[in-house]
C-alpha cells in the first residue's frame, strides 16, 4: 500500500469525501441533470462509475460505445464531482459467456455457474483475462487525461460470488501454485500428510482442487486451495492494476474489500500491500450487537490500512435487500453508522448506490435518492450528513491514534480452525475475536485490530483469540513480545498446528505451551446448550466468575509463575481445574494468559479487569460513559480528534472529557449531551 489518496483539482482543500456508486446507464438522460443537481445539494464530491457497464461499453465483440460514458464524465466534472472510475470487469456481458463458456466458474460438485447474475467468471481463465484486460486498456487509454478522474476502481468486490472455482483452469493454476510453494511433490506429501487414506501423490499433475469427494477432502488441501484462491484473486487485481499504472502512473488504484461478517475468502492482509489506498464495503449484519460489529470491522480495516485514511466504498443508507427480513434503519442510524467508520479512519463515505433502481435484483436496496425521491426523510438525512461531513473536514488526512490494546487476527487461523473433522463444528473464529472487542468497548477501552505479521511491540496488551495456526516465526514473535514486557492473552484452540495444519506434538497448546506455562492433553468441547460454571480464586485482583460454553479443557500448570485466575466449578470432570491462567515472566518482562473456554460476558469482563489491570491499562472515559459510549481517536500533528459514539438509545451527558466540539452550535455534543445514536467529535489541541 502506497497511501496515495484521491487526486484533487489544484487548490482544492482536503475534505471528507462523500458519494456513492452511480449507475446512470439505468436512467434516461433527463435524470442525469437532476442527479448532479441533487449531488451538489447533498455535498457529494465523488462517485464510483461504470462498475457494471461492460455490456454497455462493449455490446458485442466488434462494437465499442463510449459516447454515453464520455457525456456523463463531462457532466460530473462540470459540476465539481470526481469520478472513481471502475474498470467494468466485475460482470462480463452475456455474449462473452455464450461465446466462451469455458470462462464460467465451476462448483465443487461440477456444476457450471451460468450468466444471468453477476461475477460469472473464473479468476484463472486466460480467455476471460484476455477480454477483461482489453477492456481495461481501452478505458485507461480513453480517460487517462480526463479531469474528472480521481481514482481507479478495479473490478468490484473481487471474489464475492466466484472466489472458489473448481474448473480445469483452476486445477492447472492450483498445481502451478503448489509447485511454487513446495518445490517438489515429496514436500507436498509431507505437508498434506498424504500417507493417511492412501492419498500420496507421485506427480503434481495428479492433484486436483478439493472437489466433492466420497468423504472429507484432505484438510491441508482445503487450506492450500483457500490460500491459492485468494492469491488468484490478488494476482488478477495486480494484472488490471498494472495496465492502469502503465497509462496513468499518477492516478491511485484501489479495489473494494469486504471486511464484514463471515467473509474470509480473501486474505486482505496480502491485498492491502498491492493497493494505493484501502477501500472497504460494509453492511450492518443481522446479528446481535450489529452496531459493535460495524466498529469492529472498521477497526479491522484501519489495521489493514496501517492507520492511514481509507475509503468506505459501500454501505447502506437504510434497508438492504439480501437479508431474510430487510428493515429500514432507525432515525439517526444513517449518520451514526457512517460516522463510526470515519471514527475508525475512513476519509470517504460512500453508499450503494446514488439512485435506487427501478428494476433488477437490487431494486429494494436503499440508496441516497430513494424511490420516494428528494421529498423524503431519507434524502433529507443524506443532505444533513453531507453538511456534517463538511463540518468535519479538519479530520481529513488524520491517522488513527494507536491504542494500548490490540486484537490480533490471522486469516490462516480463521480458515483452518473451522475446517471439518475438528473437535466441534460450532467454533466460529470471528465470533471469539468480536466477543473480546465488544468486551473492551463495554469496559470503555480503545483497541486496535492488527493481523499476524504486523508489528505488535507498541501495544501493552495483545489479545490473540483462537490463534490455531502458529508457525515457528510467529511463535518467536509472541515469545519476544512477552519477554520485552508485553502482555499476551490467548484462548482455547490456539497454538495447535503449524502453517500446514500439521499438529505440533507434545501436548496442546503446542507452539504456546512454554510461554503460557500450561499443558493440555485432550480437548473437551461442549454440546449445544451445555455450560460450565467458573469461579474466582481467593486473592485475585478481581472476581473472574460466570460461565463458559462451546469448549473446555483439562489444563495442567507446568511452568513457574503461573497464577490461576479462575477455576471450573460444579463439574465432575473439571471441578477445581484452571479455566483462566496468567503466567508472569518476571519483573522486567510481561505475561502470557490463557482462557480455556468461551467466556460469557460476566466472566470475560472480570478476566479483562484483571488482565488489563496487570498491564496498567484503564479506560480513558469517565465512569458514567464507560460501556455506553465508544471512543476512538484520530491524530494530526497539532491535535487529536476524539470521536464519541453513543451505543445506546438514551441521551447521555458529555462531562469529564476534554476538548471543544467540532461543528456548529447544533453539532452533537455542543449542548453538553449526546443524543441517542449520535456521534460527537471533540478537538483536543496539543
């Protein structure tokens, strides 16, 4: 990532950008002028254009039509609106799929996914790539010098519907990827453990993607195929990016990630190194605590962006159309959700889409201009947010102020911990990471999200939940972190395997046994609805009691300096055994703590109180606001910007926090209170 931001006209001030995906091809030309008028009213300064326009630009193999795109580019520029111009490759036109069905993806069961939806293409298809790069080059040549162009938007949500392709093209590319990874077939056989079930290979040409089999496919084959599939998408992105850079080396290139919910088909930690700035799409999930999930995802994106500003490419003004039940957002949530992303580093707030479609699969998905038109509550909220973002322009360009606590996430652990044939099929990696995030917010403690491989030495506490896969290099990094004074917290099902999903022998938690000072011989997962009681230990700094579910273990203390913070209770197998431990590594070193079950909120809060207290970490919020307000901080050379996000449906007093409210007299917090679902920004000058 090179951290190049949107190009701006000479002399244009920095600002928080505002806009949407714009699809003028869905509307007659008389609507276009109405659109730009309303965009100006809403303070829109950027739109993503031509995302799904391949069929318009090239209606057949021998015909190109740029006239409509020329016209809209000129119109937008005339009204001061920049264009994040897409390469239009997300969905090929029907004629290409019919002429070249060998470009269509194939499922693990051998079914072809036909045109009629979107993203019906194989990431490894040489035929598709030839046509796609022809399109990219034609667009780059035509618009390289257009004054409206502020950034390039490669494809769209790469892999959203076609991440895993099991075709013959994919098989050939997978074999090449494996040759590059392992060098020879004997190394592959060792990594995959192919002597089990007589899976041993004598030639790379015999290897297939993990297509539907009579029983469970080899787990490392599944893991490597997931890695390969992510790499194939990234390689495809780089191919488009390099064409664009050849014609416009000064125009930044991005593609929109999908850090939200259970989306893990792409390892965005590797993608982030290839873009000029990080972009993300996020939609509120139909889950409990969805507001906090939004903040967790936004903090994760900020970690991928290494604290630099990033682009919220898509979110929703109100209801989506793809959940089982699609409810509109409550009053105030449009602004609250978008500003929560800004609080975590977004310098652009954009939506899908500008004008709500009258036809097609997403016609009931909300937009900035709804079916009801400009005379609507929704559009008035859109205009109000545009004005608010204008007031917050001093925030533009500021970086995330580092927290003292970090949650460490790891794509390999996420993918591998949820493979089949495991002690339980109920474990969800992201749920455990999110539970720790939510507990920190409940405690009023700021936290960052970092990924394995990033520098962690600057954090007082690092929480690494379900760190299932721990290669030797990561084990050494964590041990050095503790030896250097850091406080590590990890959980059940951590340190179990190496990078190839091979078990680290000698007892669990494998790679982390020594630093934690414990040993486990067997896992003891819990049935649905089954819980285990936890009790505190006399003399502990805080009460660590409550219950656990999903998982338990029989933990033996093996190292010196291990303190038991909580024990299991009322269970004939577990009673009296350690449930939460903390090993101090000496006066000049840190500590390493282990949690052997999935803690309920009460027990997690108690454990955090002890673990954060040992590291000297406390909330920056006054007591009345802890748990009710989420605080994040962005930093520029002469000031900090403290964002205060009301997590409740109550009005809260803003007292005991330094700083002046950013905005006019009517800005949130200006009257000393924070209304339900509001976000206030305080300037703390240095």
